[in-house]
């Protein structure tokens, strides 16, 4: 993970905000810190991602079979859509505009 300073600079937010988010993610077991080495994503989270990917794949395969599609046709179509998505993302990339500053005056 990027350092607190790096991420706060990239997101144009107060470093304390990033630090607090990292602390919360660490408490939840999503991140862990190695002093002097950095902040890392927990291996358990990676395992969860694999489980999610497996469930998504199972649902896609079930829907494909219900629609009369074979595995190879489904895989080929997924690859094509993924390649097209590189050129024109299905989900818009985050805006490069700096975040607006708080007008509350309390630093939050």
C-alpha cells in the first residue's frame, strides 16, 4: 500500500484522514503493518477475493448454460469484453480533479 503521505498527496486529502482509514482497515483485518517496511493487504483478504471471483464465475457459467452457451463461447466473450474494457472502461476511472476542501473549518 502507498504510505500515508503518498496516498494523501495523490488524493489531495489530509494525511490524518488517510491514517485514520488505514487504522480502521487494520482493526478490521484488511491491512497489516510491518514497522519499517510498510502497510500490506492481509492474505485473508486475498483469499476472500478468490472466493468472490469463484462465485461470480459460477453464476456466469450457470447463466450461460441457461442461455444455451458453452464454456468456450462464454470464456471467449469474457476475454473480448475485458479487452474492450481496457480501451473504454465499463466503470469510469476516478476523477483527476483535486477533492474540494472542507468548508466546515474544523479540518474534517
